[in-house]
């Protein structure tokens, strides 16, 4: 497995890889867990060569967010990736990604608004910008993203369609199901911030979401169930709920009709200073 930190050696390595097989890209910010490894395994199942990018992208963190404390463990991450048969790790530093004078931002309107876009202004511009750069740098045949960041996935799919990034885009961007702990909590690098007590309470998030989905599926009033979900999270020890909403899975438009078959429940809530997100189909 090659570990590459500059663009020129990346391009040389990719010429060789591309002459041998399709290349799949798994973009990450490191601090890898089983959720990332599920992406890598899906990628390996579809392409002989998998490139994983590890870059904590400063442009997707707000001024008061956790850029400084975001876990960084390149050596441990590389050991995990080597064991998965990854061909190449692309781990640029900030100067290689955004050289002096860098001035371009990609903004995807519509799907970027509301939900996490409202709570984290500029976040999805940072995500779209770095993902477009990663696509240009690696030029993958396929790319893999986790369903846990559902809005991010919608933003990337929209960008790929709008900018003709992939051919055919519907098959090239692969979404991989969220991996969960034994108690249902979605795996996230940010779970490492939780104290043992908060970690225990955090299981209320998927539990309350499942309860709301079951009740709505049985015909209960949606507005009341979403209010009940928020109350359940606050009672379990969450400090606040950023949003708990039913949205169209593809467009992320609010779902208004009671029989919408493509609806998804999306929730973001804060516990002990950590913001957790999750989503599930209705
Ligand atoms: O999901 C992530 O880890 C990041 O948002 C991504 C897609 C790697 C862009 O920095």
C-alpha cells in the first residue's frame, strides 16, 4: 500500500493503477472505524484498486467547531487500510490541498439548505469543494460514501449530476448503509468525544427514531410523534435537538403528504457538547 502526500506522486501512482483496473475512491477524514471499513469493503468488492483519502478538511468546519480536536491517527488508520487490501492512501496536508492563494468554493444550492446546512453555515460548501477536488485529483471510476451523512450524500449526488463528474453518475456514487453499535448508535468518529455516561444516553437517539417511525407507520400523527421524539431525547440527557424532520430522501424537501413512500427521518441532537446525527427510512 502506498501512502502519498503530494499531488505529483499521486498522479504517477494512479497512472499505474488505472492501467491495471478500475479505481474506487473512499473519501474520509481519518479516525477510521468499522463504518469506514464497510465503505472500503464495498469498494474492494467492485474495484481491484481502492484509494482512500484521509484529509481533515478545514473548509467544512465552522469557526466554533471541533477542527482542532478532531481525532488524527494516520498511522493507525493506514494499518487498518493495509489489512483491508487498499492500494493507496492519499493523505495531503492543508498546504497541498489548498495552496497559498487558493480562492475557489463550490456551493450546491437546494439540498445544502436547512437541516445540517442551517446549523452549520458553509459546511456543505466545504464538503462539496473538497470532494470535487478529490474527484479531480484521483479521477475515480467509483466513489463510496456512508448513508449516515444523508444530506452530504444528497449534496454530492447533486454536484456529480450538475457538474457531469461521473459517467453514468447514478452508478458511480455508491451509498453504503450506516454501521451501528450493539445498541443502535450509528458509528461516527465523533462518538469518541462522548463520556461513558453520555455514550450510554446516546443510544436513546436511534431508539427514539425507531419508536417514532413505528408510530408513524401505524398511522400516528407525524407532528406529535416528532415532538415526542424530541421530548424523549431531552429526557434521556440530550441538551438540545437541532432538528427532527421528515424529508424526501432524494430532494430533502419537507414531506407533507401522509403517504409519502420516499420519506426519511433525519435528526441532529447535542449531548455533552457533541453533535450527533442519524437518519432512517420511514
Ligand atoms: O464524510 C466525511 O468524512 C467528509 O465529509 C468527506 C466526505 C471525507 C469530505 O471531507
